């Protein structure tokens, strides 16, 4: 059974060949699928690295692998390959491979709205607010709270 933030078997089969080979003898990496699921869990939920559930390996392992793969371009290669595959007009990817780096994204921002309080703010302070540098208006208190009438 696949959990909510984890890769399905079909998704895993698509990215598995794009991941680096296991480490050198003596320095074997933990399972790539577990680590990738940990990175996806963190990306989708926004939890800090130390709060990553233990089922994804120790958080330090997931963090270090994510950092290493970001630096060596592994994530970029996975994204490029998935973009090529997602191109609906070219199912086998031959045309898209020739146009590498030509992926276009269109973002429409015409529906962005500001909060109602963001427009038309007053530029002068209210009348009962003292001007800057006017000094404090200090009034001595005739009675203290604990001496107030009726305070028993």
C-alpha cells in the first residue's frame, strides 16, 4: 500500500534509472526509494528536516542525499526527463529531446488580488495621536488601582 506522500510503483519505475548508482563498496547508500519519498514528504508538507518521520530513514540521510543530488544535477535530470515524457504531442520524446531546454511555462497572474485593507491607507496619523517629537503628555494618577473605590 502506498502512503499519501509517496511514489507509486509506476512513478518509481520512471525515475529509478535516472538516479545515481549505489555508493562504492563499504559505503552503500540506503534505499533510494525511501529517501526520495522522504524528500517528497518534506516538500509537500513543509516540515523541518528534523521532524521528518523515521520511516523515511534518519533525517540526516534524507537531507544529505537531497543536498548532494541538488548539487550534482540529479533532480534537474529527473525533471527534464519527466517533462519530455509529459509532452502530449510527442509521446516517444524524440522531438522533445532535440529541443532540450525549450520547455516553456505560462503563468497567468491576472487574478491576483490584494487584501481589502491594502488599498487606500491613511497617510496622516489620527487626530488623537501625538505628533513625533511633541513630548509625552503625562498625567499623574490620583488613585492607584488597588486603592480604587470598590476594589476589595
